[in-house]
C-alpha cells in the first residue's frame, strides 16, 4: 500500500480493453488477493463516442452494464468521509 493511503481506500477496477480479454475477474482477484470493485466489459467505442457527442453513456443506457460499473465506483468513492476526500485530493 502506498504511504499515506489508508488500507481499504484503494479499489481495483478491471477494464477489458478488447473483446477477447484473457484475464477474468476471478483470476485477477486470486492474483491480488482482494476483490475487484467493479468490472468494465469491452464496449467498443460506444462510451468514447457518447463523450465526443456531448452526452454521457450512463444517461444513454442507465440500466446497462457500463452504467452499473460506473455507479459501483461512485458508490465506493462516495463512502469516503470529507476528511479522507481532502487528504487524498
């Protein structure tokens, strides 16, 4: 753990950048010895194109896997106390 970062404040996110990713969530968790906070499956250029068009993918497909993964990250970051947020900023 890097100095100054409290245990439990680092969350691993698995981002599959290709449709044929060789690493599974299970393998990553076994190697790291801790759970993955969330996982982004390969979505092609859909999220990037949404951003270039001035919209958010989470608004376009609020119930989709991408949106649920984003929500999982937000929920974990939102669990920080104000003092933790300031210290890590």
